[in-house]
C-alpha cells in the first residue's frame, strides 16, 4: 500500500501523539485545569510570555515562548490566516481530515 504525502504526515502525527500519551500515562494523578488568560511581549527580548490561569483557583502558570510560536497562537486564537500555512494549520487540517478533536493538553513536567 503506497501512502501519499498527506497520509504519511497524518501517520507520523498520530504516532507521535500516541507515543506522547504513553509517556505521560499515570503522571497526572491530580491534574489542574488551566485556561488561556493572556499573551504579553517581553520588552527588549524576542520572546513572549503566555499566562495560563487556574480554572477554579488563583494560581497562574507563565510559559515563555519565542515570537514564531506566539504568532501561531495569536493566529489560531484570532482566526486570522498567515500568508502561507504554518505548523498549527497543518495539524488542524490533519485533525479535521481524521475527524478527530484535540481533547486536552497535558503538561507533565515543569522545568526552570
């Protein structure tokens, strides 16, 4: 059976998702639900901080990312399109073609 380019990409993504799920299995005994709160540029640096806020609490989790990742998140949140498809567009298209839905994202380790 010969796979076309799209099917190969879809297969790789699905395998990576399954592998990632197996790596985190059992590590989230007391998960904390977070929601996207804000995204702020860091003055003088080519970086952005994303703030996740605890859904039913007062804790926050800052996540530092580079400008490219921030652009992808901004475009995804705002519904705007880039001049050419970006990585998140590819993943969204693969999930749509597979009739799949991203249920959650699990952060299994925090590191300074």
